[in-house]
C-alpha cells in the first residue's frame, strides 16, 4: 500500500523549507546569534502594548468583519494621507493576516492560469511559489550589484502578450535599496503601456534611513487603478508575530481581492487590529521604532566596517549585505551561511537563496541589524575571528 504522505501534492512534498526557517532553526539548535531572519529582539513600544491590553480587556473577541475593522481601515487611510500624501478610500483597504497573506490574496486575485508575472531578482522567496500555485509563470529580471538598478531594456525584453502583472518590492529585501523617482516613473510607464497590474510589496516603507518619505508606485500617473499596495504593521512597529497586514487598491479592485482573502484567513484577531489602529494614529510610536533601528543599523554598519567587512550601500529595511570576496572570505554565500552558523555561531541569509536561475550572485550575504547593540557587537566579533581563522 502506498504511503499516504507520498500522495500529497508534489509541489509541496518536494519543496524544501524556506531559507529563513532553515537558518533560524539552525540558530535555535546551535545557540547561535540569529542575524538571519528579520525580527527585533526588543519588546513592542509600551504605548502599543497598552493599546493591545485595552483592546483585549474592553473590545470584542469575536469575528471582526472579513475586510477588517472599519476603525483600522480608516486609520490606515489616515496614516498614508499623513505620511505619503495618498488619498486612499477606507473601502479600498483590506486587512490581512500579515503581508504574506496580502501578497497571496493579490496574486490569487490577479493571476489566471498561463499569465506571466514579472519578478525582480533577488526576490522574497514567497512570490514565485504563489504565482505558480495560481497557475501563473514567474519571469525573473535580474538586478545587478552593487546598485541593483532597474533596466528598462531588460524589462521590455521580458514582456510578452501573456504578461499580466509585475511585483515590485520597494524598499527591496534583501538589498535594502530604493527605487529612484526615475525608476518609479519608468515602471509606471511600463505598466500603463502594457496594461499591467502592479503588486507593490511596500512593507519596508517606514523603515528608511535616507531622510525621505516613501514614494509609492501607486502615486504615479495612471497607476491608481492598476496598483495593489501592500503594507505591514509588523514592519512599521517591529511586531512581526502580530501578523497584521493589508492590501490597498481602488475600491472596485479591492472588492475582488477581498474574495480571495476571505478563503485564506478570512479575518485577523480583532484585538490586534484595534491596537494597530491606535498605533497608526500615534506618529510618535512609529518614529520611536525608526529611531531605534537607525541606532542598531549604525552599530552593525560601523562594526562590520571596522572589522574589514565590505558592506554594500543601502538605505532601508532591517538588513545590510556584505560582499564576501571583497571581505577576504573565500567562500560562496551558501557555504558561508552554513559554516558561519555552525562555527562562528552567527546565522545569516545567503542572497542566492532569494534568486532563481543560474546567474545569481554567490558572494553576498544578508545580516539583520534590528537587535541589541551588544548582541550585534558580539556577532561581529565572532564573525571576524572566524573569518581570520579560515582566511
């Protein structure tokens, strides 16, 4: 008799664990410092915890509306009006159980079997599997280090009559780089010229260190009716385990995407939604989080540079990338990550794990900075000693 486990869907049966779960699992098992998966070690802002405690004690614990609490949908609209000068209708906001669920709902709502979807590599590793499960075909367009710029010629060459959408992650994880105003204008022109829908993963929009507010592709001419903008309270407030995200689109489009969402998680815990709504209406909370991450970012970048690691330029996210070859490390990124977690007791993410195809750069790893400065200093010291021992 056949083992029932062998009859499960091959696409999942044969799929490896995500690199984030793999590296975090090794870090837990080995007692290593986890600079791989991105999450802060600090507790949430006290005002956010107070809002959660109040909501837990005073608000309903029953199913909230499928599209999200009206109070949170309105707070999200106010947040973007204040921070990005976007005019967003609350009925165009759909609350999801994290940004990954928002991405899934957007892809399921946009992509039909046979549709091609443009992805820019390196890319968050959930995009391509989700597109394939929707019956679509991911088409990768490589971005090249060290600047990771968007190439109009390469984009035009990748478009066919079957191209339906593109996914833009800006700010970009894992590189921490930003699309320029010229990039955004060009991508908008591509979308309007080829009638494409843009799925914009903008979860890092509030984690920028260049002094400028985030600019969304949604705000470009012709994009309001063809953009799905995705955001995350987990990234704004450093509460990744809360899993409160959202997608934003023109109300007519949002209503369709909500039908995909309703058969994924349907709703998100109401007390978390209440707390996020309160947090979004208190600008000092998000600012305090950003200020704290600016400090930890400086600690990681300065420490790595002091120890002779070659750090690539970045301006956003919780991450920094180092060039292994330029740092005197004679290992490819996957070998480095596997050996460093075991021997240096520091977990990282190899950039090639977020890339499909044979042309992936294999000399870059990603490190997370949203950790206590003392822990970052310890990790840098351990990496430097280990590098010197293998050099």
